[in-house]
C-alpha cells in the first residue's frame, strides 16, 4: 500500500514544487516613481483621464490597464495625428501598451468607460454596481459582450487589493454567495439497427423518450473558496446518485488552485456540440474521489491529480493508488474580434475506472493507462468552430478483463471525434461530425453525423441530430449498421 501511494504521490509533489517555484508571485503593483507611473502621469497631465486623478500611492496593474484603455478610446484619433504636441503622449502610450499587453487582453478589445472621480472599486457592492453599469452600456450601445467582465477575474482583483470578504462577520451568511443550478437533457430517440442473426440480416426499430442526463446542484462561494454539491439522474430518471461533492481554493495571486473531493477527473474533454455523447468522451469521463493541485492561467494550465479508482486492481488495497496529469499547452477565449483556441493533453494511469466500466466493476487483473489529446479552434468572429478529441489506451487489457472478439489477446480501445460547426448567429448551430473507434466494445467503427440547433429562450436549447454508424468485429449483438435520429431539449439554469 505504501509503495503504491508513494508512487502516486511522488509526481504530485514534484508538480507542486514546480508550480510554486515557477509561478508563485505577488500581484504586481505600479508604485509611484516608476517609469510606468510616470507615463500614466503624462497622460493624466494631458487631461486624458478626464476628471480622474492618479493616487499618490500604488495602483494595481488592472487599474492602470483600465486607465490606458479609457484614454486610448477617448483620444485615439487625436493621438494618431502625429503633431509635435502629442509626440510625448504617443511615446508614453507606446510603452504602456507593451507593458500592459496581457492585462489589456483580459479587458477585451472594447474599452469600458470609467466614471468621473472614480479612484477604484473598493468593495463587493460597488463591484456589482460596476457590472450592472457595463451591462447597461452593452444593452444601450450595442457594444460587444466582451465589455461584460468575467466575475472570476474580478474576484482575483478583489483579493489582489487585499479586500476582506469575511464569511463570519456581520449578519449570518454575509459574504457567502449560494447558487442553485440545474442541467437537464430530455431526448426523443428513434433508431434503426441492421443486425446479423444466423447469417440473416434483420432490421430492428426502436424509439423512446427519456432523460438522457440530468444534474441538480448547489455552489457556495466565500472569498477564494468554493464548495460544490450535485446529484444526477440515471437515463430513466428513476434513481438519484451523488455526482460531485468537492471544495476548491483559487489563489488570486498566482493562479494556483487546490481541489479535494468527488470530482470529474479532467482527463479527456467534455467538449462537444452534438446531443449524443461521442465515443471519445464516453471512453474518458471519470468521476472519482481525488485530490488535485494545479496552475490555471488565461493562456496556459497544468495540473496533477491523485485519485481512488472506482475499479480496483486485484490484490491491491482501496487507496489513492492512481494519478493523472493535464496540461493546456495553449488557450485563448474567442470573441467577436479575435480567434480562440485550445490545445491540451492528459494522461491517466487507470482507464478501466471511467464511467462506462469497460471491464465492469472489476477488480481488473492489470492496470491500463491512457492518454487524451484535444484541440479546438474558433474563428471568423466566433461563428465557426472546429474541434478534435482523441482518447486511447496505452496498452492492451488483460484478456480476462476485456477481450470481446475472444482472440485471447485483450483489447486496446481508442476513439476519435471530429466536429465542424457553423454558428451564423449566437445559439443557432449547423454541424457535421466524424467518429472513428478501434477495439471499442459495441461502438460503431465509423460514424457520420449532422446537427441543427436553435436556442428557444434563456434556459432552453433544441438540437436535432442524425447519425449513421457502421460496425466491425467488436460487437456483442451482431450489429452491422445503424441510423439514429435524436431530438434533444436542454433545460439549464
């Protein structure tokens, strides 16, 4: 037991040291007297901040970036004129834009207006008013939605300003935000499957309506801590089971996070548009009791996890005996003015524990590791989306654990999903997909799909899907081909 636990914990310890040494840094400030502050003073002296006066103490980099955005939006045409009176200001702007490139990217392409005489946002109530102000600007002026700041980004700003969001001061519950959410997928399905029985091909028809997936949960946020508890329904909507129950801490100064509890292991990607779960997703999704530690920055992420598998290895004790690693090599959110992308890779030491249970509930004779690679690209004003997701076992299962075609070797499943989706306007979807599997029990070796989706209102989305699948040797019921039509109503709040 101790050897297994040590083997699992060792990579996490090294990952922790790497992340702490490599990324732990205080939130950067702009003290009076530095070149950046002097450049800001140049803009202030020119009246580019309207009635705002620079404080005599320090500014956060976010506050400084907001000022730069404001001045640039108000006086961009004047500064671009190139006359001698604006030369000094242009030079100051050039240095500031280079220095605050990352913060300006966070703020979005369109600048947010700063109310006159506003030095900074000092408390939670003021921040909520600020967000309401920005939303009104979007509604009244038709500006891009990028003006509406991300709530988590603001939270990190609070913490960097050393604002106290105490959970136990004042009235009971003050400082704690509690929210209830639900996510339900109701599907009407019609199938026609060609099955070979005693060398005779027969067509089997089936149709049904059920709850394809349903989750109801609650989240509580207090400062940088979040608690999460959720339950889900089975396919028939009859049984309720615990889905996730975990606590998470996000360090606002260095983008580190810590998580402990029952959680969906971030091996693989739960990222797709089509109503029916793709094979690559089914092979990867895993909920386990786990401890995770990671670094999650806007453009890069890295995390390590130790977990207690739901399918144990024979003759091994029930412990935190397995581990996973996830790395986002690069990522950028898309909006109306810039492309978005994500490239990630992940590894798990124990594939058999995934939710579909290829090897039933075990125990299994041998541990099989697996990897996943994922890529996504959003372009042309976030109207076109391409994604590819590939999950593969790194070795063969023991024949006693998984050997569908009875060749005595043991299967080594893999699955690929590729989707191309066109979104002419928000929440109106047209898409095609292609799936490819190998040695994956009762999954079509190739599957082609078509998608149409339309949002009905703020909480309801309708999707229609047609797919055609062609099977190979790794089936248990003689399936040859199938044609499937799915109408899905997603209710989320």
